[in-house]
C-alpha cells in the first residue's frame, strides 16, 4: 500500500528518491516550485527540458502529462516535471490527476520508491485548496506498485492542513 503524507517545508528539503515538480507547458522552470531545482542545482535541467522538446519535435507539453529528467546535481534518482496547467495557467481536477498519475508512473519506472511532490497548480496555477483536495483525493486511495510513500510538500499552511485531513480520513 502506498502511504501518503504531507510536509510543510521547502520541497527541496524533503528526502525522497524522486521529485515531482510543477512545470508549465513550455517546460520553462522559471519560478516557484518549478524554478527551485534550477536555482539550486544549475541550468542543466533547463537545457535538458528544452532539448527534450526539440528532440520530440514539440513546442510544448500537453497539460496532464509529465517529463522525466535525470537528477543532474540533485540528490534524487529522477525528477518528473508535471504539467497540470494550460498556457493560460488554468487547470481542473482531471489535469491535476493526470499529471500526478503520469509523474508517479515515470518515477516508479525509474526505481523511485519514495516521492516528494509539489502541490501541482496551487501556485501560479491558482488552484483553490478545495479544488486541489478534490483532485488528489482519489489518488490518495490508490496503490502504486513499487512506490512506498508519496509526500506532498507545500509552504501553504491552509493547504497542508486540508491535505492532512484527507490523508487521515483515507487511512481509516
């Protein structure tokens, strides 16, 4: 059974095998949680993501998907850049769920048994606390083969409290 947790902190301080960070459709980790690895670990991640778009002949990643990247200088085995917003930063429950599903699947395939995950679409994506919790509730009840724990990480206390309530209720 995959266990879910919530942690109120900087996501790059969470210990895990894999990381799910938020990305925009152009794969520009320019700010917020998406930009944090770039600031801490250097520009190689950005170069890889733009190279991925070029090598696949795409100008953008369709919302609801994720791109797996090597760890570069980070302590993770792999980093999934999950796109849960469209070009206008709009989102919905289906996009958020799909982005998590793709990212979790990719990280599991990369032998990541523990995953630290950003709260997708909650920053620039403007997803409300209520909508985010509605989005992830079905995910928390699922078992993901080869994934022991998924920890949602946020600095938003209201969001972490709401997630903790759902995680506790799902464990019962």
